[in-house]
């Protein structure tokens, strides 16, 4: 990635590698599992076929891509870290590196806003974004001239219904008979732009978020889970 970049609109190296992920066409599959951490990516990659040996690349920006075969089908596992910018890098640069349709599944952990046991697997039908309003006066709310609330909640964005249904069927098919883990589907997830303030955590900062979770539950039908935006 030390090449001179000549296209500021969509920078690539001389050999066709995208700027942040570092991959080029042929190194990424159309079926992708994306995760937050390299350790989780390595765990998933351990299930890939031994031959041919999987391709592994870690970019200068910390993205890790593993591409191999799972029971003969090409799959990529991509560790992208956390936050909206990293997701934007991932989606845009993968799209420019792969021809044809993409099937992307995000695998991660989340908090529950409904009464379900730890280890429950959730397949949401949609997601809302929770964003901190930077125009709000968090230090002195009564003096705030902003007419908008401290946190914005977006309209729901639906998952691909066919892909969600296939994921649900696959999970139900492989669940061991002795497993006590539940599978929850048809719910809505809330994805926050901060691990702390936009998820309602109380810290030493004046985040003005004491009623945020209650407001979320009241405002979003079928809401069940909350996590930091990925």
C-alpha cells in the first residue's frame, strides 16, 4: 500500500488493491461473514476446508480478510472492528472488489432489551440507528437552543428477508438437540454510534441519556436488542 495513489475519488494501488481493506478482485468471495475482532474471525476460519489453504490478508488499517472454501463453497471472513466508518470502508471497498451479488452476514454480540437467556441467537428483521446529536448542549441542557433531542432514532432498515429466512433455517437445522440456547427471530435491533452514551450507559460524562433505553423501547416496535454500530 505504499504506491503513489492517483485517483482521490476511489484510491487503489497500482496492482488494484483498495485503500483501506487492501484486497483486490479475486481475493474476496461473494458470501461474507463479517465480525468485529480478529480472534472471532480466526475461530470461524477454523471451520474452512483445509485445502486449498485459505488466503489471509491483514491490511495496514487493521482489517483482516480470510478467504477459503466451506464444504466447497467460497466464503470470506472479514474482521472490521467497530463503528460506522469501518462498516462504510468495508461495504464500499468490498463492493468494488467483487462482481455479482453479495450475501453479507454480521456475526457479533449484543445486549438484550427483552427477557431472553444469555446465549440466545438473534436474527433480526430490521435495525434502527441511534445517533448522538452533536448540536445538543450536553453540559447545560436548559440553555440549549437546539430543538432536536439529545439522541436521534432512525426509521427501521429491513434486512434482506430471503437471506434472514435462510439464516434462520440453517441455525434451526444445526442446533444440537441438547442445546438450551434459544433462537429469536422477527425482532428489531438498535445499533448505536457509541458504546457508552448512545447505549444509555451511565459514566462520568454528562451524556443526558438516563431515559434513552426507556425511550427506545417505547418508540420502536418489536425492539429486542441493542449494540454498538457495526
